[in-house]
C-alpha cells in the first residue's frame, strides 16, 4: 500500500488551547495532528458537513475483496 498524501496546515493557537489539545491527544494515545483530525471529523459529522474522499480512497474503492 502506498503512503497517503497529506496537506500541511499551519496556524497559531493560544498556548492554553495547545496544552489542552496535547493533554487530550495524550489521553487517547494520539499525536496532536491525529487529534486535530479526529476533532475536525467529529465536528463535520455533528454538523452534516461532507468530507470529500481523498484520492487514495477514490482509487481504492472496490479494491478489497
């Protein structure tokens, strides 16, 4: 399986929020980047915001048997 392509997201955040994010990520044994992804996906799900499939997902549809 090839590595999936990712996009870089850079932003500034209040140090207290970053510490809270770090604590949340540690509590779930996740990286900060993965915790942000989980939070965004959860927000989108709660607000009926569609997340377009990645190119890798599009290419792998039906590939598993």
